[in-house]
C-alpha cells in the first residue's frame, strides 16, 4: 500500500482518527449571509474520509470580519447551519473541527458593524493587506485594509469572551474539535509578533506578554470543550499583510511549552511556503518543536503525499494537512491509497460563486466513491 504511515490510524487528543490526512482550513467565500447551508453540507460531506476536517476560518463576532461571504458562529442561525454541516460529515463517518477566527487589522470599515474601525494590538496599518468587501453596486472585491485602532486593555477580556461563546456554539453544533486561529497575520498572530505589537501594557513587550492574549483565548476554549478537543494554528516565520517578527522561533518554542502544560491536542504549523514558494522552516526547527511540545504536531504547506510521508517518517510531525489538493479531490485519502493522479484545482473558482469548482470535482470511479 502506498504511503502507509500517512494512512495509519492515530489518536489526536480525545479522538481516534482513521488516517493522518488532515483537510486544512480553506476560505471559499460561499456563505453570502454568513450562515452555512446545503452547499456547505455537500462540500464538507464529500470530504468526510479525511482523518479530520478543519473548517474554513469562521468569524467569532461581527467585528471579527474582514471578508464578506465568510461564515460566522455568533448567532443561533449560524450555529444551526453549522450543525447541519457537522451532521452531514458525521453521517459519512467523518470528524470535523471548527476554526475560530478574528482578522484584527486585516479588515475595512465597509465590513465592520456601523462602519467602525477594525481593531488590532497597535494602530499600525497592514501594508499590502486587503479586505474583501461588498461595494455599493453590489459587486465584491479586494480593498486595501483600513488603519486600525489599538484595543484598550479593558476591551481584551470581551474578545476572549467572544471566543468562549463561539466555542460553546461549536460544541452545541456537535463539532469534534475546535481550532484557535493564531496564524496568517490575523488578530492573535498580530499580538504574538514584534512588528505588529507595540503595546506597553500587560499584552505587549516581552514574549510572555505578547503571548498572554492568545493563551487566554486557548484557556477559554479549553474551559468549554476540554483540552483534548483543542488545537491551535501558528505561522512562525511567515511575513504577510505587513506582519514582521524579530522573535518567531523564540515565540513558537515558548508557546510549545505553555501549550504542553495545558495538554491541548495539537499545534498546527502552517509553513512559510503555504502558497508554493521556496521558503521553509530553519534547520532544526521541527526537531526543537518536537522536543518542546507533548501533543501532536500537524504540518501544512505545499505538501504532496510523498513529502507528507517523508515528514511522518522523520518523526518530527504526526499528521499532514492538505489545502489545495482538497479543493479538487474530495476523495484525497482514496487517491493516496491507490496512488491515483490528482485532479487539478481551478484557481478561478477558489473564492465566491456556487457549486462550480466547489462540489463538482470528480471522484475516482473505482467502487470507493460512496462519499459522492
């Protein structure tokens, strides 16, 4: 059997997964009213053979948004919509996590309630960051992100509570796990990084202070769903949307220690080459993370089956997340099992639209397409 380690069962926190193939979170911008519907039920249900599906990034509140047509988890209707998605995945034997998202400064007044300013650790505009907005003529597209305002110290507990309530709604909807999105230059990552966090209160300055807010979020989510059902996504060394960091490895290792003490299920590391570039982690970084973190490590970033298998055989990670391959291959696990070629994704249909480029990619015609 091809890629034997990749297809082996594994425990992940409180779950037992049938394989180590993770569906990475993928923003697809197909929920115009922010409520998942039948299209999302079909999409996620098709991909239920993954060891674990991690949902697209899901806004925890109206002020967390930076992109129109992305789902939320702050209303009863959104919770009910997600429950039907979860039920569709469970009906086909799958497991699914909800990724909790706050974009911070990667937003614009046009996306925010009452046209208010986006928030961030410091009032620094994200150079090169674009929000996705709906214009007055009803069309949608990218627009340079606004200059944010700095969060007041006494506002931060309110956002922690937003995460707590979102985790409770995820639990109500039946999600198997919750992933805290602290990556890709969004709000929690903005607090972690030196270039975006210039605060002088208890949430800025030292590594311990910059990590305080993200760890408070993790603690709040643990209180709701239990440590064995919590993961976090990190992107050390990534520099996008104007984010820079002078201490990426030091912060990652600090978090590995802090998260080990909390007993969470996994850290999901999104590599700098996530968009297909040549950048990757410094030599020895994976080994150091493996030494410092006692849960599972998931790696994501331009992997194919062979690269994923090699990573697992190295012992530095236990699971591999696949993004773009899952856009075009709902039966990705089966294709890895039989060594089949993969469908190529149509980049023109990545964001927005309808079923085209979303639920219409072909399955293998080999008797194993029962998920179709």
